[in-house]
């Protein structure tokens, strides 16, 4: 029996899809309170429960959410922010998202009054080039500003280094790329939760093996799993090892 494709027309549809489907197989979907608690525990960010409720009620669109919060939500479910925000179609829009999503966190050298704001280009330059000087930092700051405007650079490695520092996952800057629904960090969560419940099982071994596959294969296997979940059957115990 063919499985109907999920409805992913809106921001609310896509978040609902993640809530309903991206969780360990031995428990049900996370509720809004659990999502809030999980993001707080893993990322030290208090994402308001009311925001989640308004998103799912279609009262907030992706453009209404701070990139910082949207990225935290995507990270919790192990997907690219591009899965939740489908409007980032140009390089300039994607770079702008990355710069806006990166926020100052508490450290011994950060003024408490600055916590939560965006990094300035020169601040990023000094962190990326700790052994540089004023000239190097100024040049890097100019380069970062050009990236945010969507300009390309012949030294692709410089752009990739900046994207990595800003927290972009592989493929974020590839325009037209099909976004994978499940990523390694989410599979790691599944493995960790499974390990906490008891000894290594077939499911745990499969999850670890899945982590080593290319993203396109992860997606294909995930789709197969979802088809089986549409037609539940009695659980089958793994065959015992023979001597």
C-alpha cells in the first residue's frame, strides 16, 4: 500500500511533521513542554512554549521567528534550518540567516550586557584568526560583510571556514539541494536514549550504522522506516547469535 507524501506546505506543517515523526520508536511524539525542556537542557536556550503553540496554530511564520530560535528548533529535531524555513533561496539570504543566528554566549571575556546580540564582523574575524593582527582582522571583516551580501570569493575555503564557524551544516549553502530530514545529531540522540534503557540491541546497532552512511542514504532508509510505521506489525525479536 502506497504511503501518501506528507503535507509540508507551511511552517506549521513542517514542525508538525517533525513532532509526529522524529522521535525514538519506543515513545510517542514530544509535547511542547518536552521540546522546551530538551532545547534548554541541550542548548541552554529557553524557547518559549507559547511560541511553539503559536507556530503550530499557524499564527507565526518562519520569517516571524528569530533565526537564533529557529536554528535551535531545527537542531533539536536534527534537521537543517532550511527544512523549516523554505524561503531562504539565495546565498545572501542564507548568509544573513547564519550571521543573525549566531549569538554571543556568556564567557569570561564577554560583557554581560552584550550576551544575546549578534557578533560583529571584527569580533568574528578575531575569533577566526586568533594569531592575526589589525590588518588581517580588518580584511577578514570586509570579507565577511561581502559574504552576507551574497558575493562569492575565489578562495572557497575561506567561505567554508566562515560557514563552519557560524554553525552551518554541510550543504547549507548549496542552492537547490534537497534537504535531508534526519541528521547525525538526531541519530546520536536516538542511540543515547536507547543505551540509557538497557544493553545494546539490534536497534542501537542499526542506528550507529546509519550514522556512517551518506545523507542521501540516510533519507532513503528513513523513508522506508516511515512506511513500516504506517503498517504496524508485531515486534520481531532479533535472532540470537550462534556459537
